[in-house]
C-alpha cells in the first residue's frame, strides 16, 4: 500500500533501525545539561529518550503497581518501554504496533532480554486491539497519538481495555492553534484534543507536565551535535559492513523522507529554511515550533473512571 501511513512508517523505520541498531526508544528526548558537551557521541543518542521515559513512569507512579499487573503499550515501537516495564517492575506487557516491519525487531529485542514470557508484541492497530475488555492496569501511549488522525477512536479503545481505576500515560505533541498534518504520518491535534477525546471516553486527565522547553533544548543539542545525517552515514558505514541491502534501504528511505518533507514544506512556503538534510531539519523545525510556543509537548496521566 504505497503512500499509506503504514508504508511510510515501514520505509522510514526500516531504514533508521538498519543503520542505528543501538536505537531502542523511538521517541524524542530530554537533554541532560551535563551531557551537552559530548552529546554528539553516537552512544549518547538513546539517553535523552530514555530519560523521557523515566519522567513518564514517575508521573504515572508505575512502581506502585504490583508485579504481574498488566500494561498495554500502544504504538510500542521496538518494545524498549515494554522491556523496562517487565524487567524493573515485573509487569506483563502487551505491545501493540501497526508497523509490521517493527514487530519482529521488537520481538527479537524482547527475546534477547529473556522476557518473551512476559512481553508480547502484536501486529495490530491501537484503535482495534486484540485484547479483552478491562484487562489492563496501565496503558502507555508514547508518541503514538500524533500518528493517529482519529483520536476519539484511539482513546475509546484504550478506555475499553483499561480496568476501572487503570491509568494511561501519554507523551504527545499538540499544536497551539489549528491542527497540522505533516507527510501523511503526523496528525498533530489542536491543544486539548486528546484530553477531550479522553474525557468523552471516560478517561479523566489527572496530571500533566509541559516539557516543551526541555524537548526543544534536546532537539537543539541534537541538531548542533553536527551533521546528524552524516553521523547516520558513518553509523551505516560501521554497522552495515557486510549488509549492503541495509545501506541501500537507508538511502532509499532517507531520500523518500526527504522528498516528502520537502513537498510538505513547499506547500507551507518554508522550503528555503530546510534545504539541507531532512531528518535534522525536521527536528530543528519541531524545536523551533516548541520554542515559539506554536506546539506543546506534554506528558499526561489519565485515570479510567469506574
Ligand atoms: C514515534 S514511534 C514511538 C514508539 C514507542 N512508543 C517508543 O516510545 O519507543 C511511534 C510508534 O507508533 C506506531 N503506530 C503508529 N500508528 C499506530 C496505530 N494506529 N496503532 C498502533 N501503533 C501505531 C508506529 O509504528 C511506531 O512504532
């Protein structure tokens, strides 16, 4: 299905994972000021995203859940969060991922961690999950809501699988102003859209942290760390050695990504500022939006009403 959201995700994430096998969390991150001087080192790439996850589990008081409690990770990526939830808190995790290509990669990581009995990864849509009603104590929605156009359906489905009193933890970016669709892959809702969808579904927003400034700082560091795509190129050189198909997939994926972003930016009359490498520019673009207050990046905790 060329051009579909799933096809774009597959193309992009296949490429990304092929060249950066050390990548775990596929979400934005928070900058640790102490790390700034050496931020560019490739081994640091995953630390910002890992610290975002730490903030989220603190907000959700995840450690208060008993071992064996069930968590659903909606849009689980490579199951990095699921592995942490299982290993550190003894949770049973159901990972849900729409991008078929990521599912075997996620399962391989779960298996490598020795957690296959505790963490399952399903190829499924977060809007129609293969899970029974009221089965989960916790749900995670980390940088997935902004990939989903119909947020009402998504929140209703999460409410369905949560037990009464169950909690939902969200990391999401929303627009201050009208909604914005980018590249057919990102559907940033207007401020409060997700909370309203939650409220309608019986999910009450009980805590929220605005981490826009910290995310913007991380993105600026990321961009400043040098030519990130050049680093990707180096990583590709180092990591794909005997696997030319991985390098080719990266090049195809990044070119396609580039084309899509350029078309989007041209439609918005902003292409001049983004003539360079697309991945870096997308990050800078987002950082700028966050700095200028056009977008907000929020961590949220919801409770399923009884
Ligand atoms: C930015 S990544 C975040 C991955 C993961 N939550 C993490 O923090 O590492 C977005 C993920 O959501 C998945 N996704 C997008 N739309 C989805 C949907 N409708 N249902 C389930 N997963 C979806 C993508 O395939 C991808 O794995």
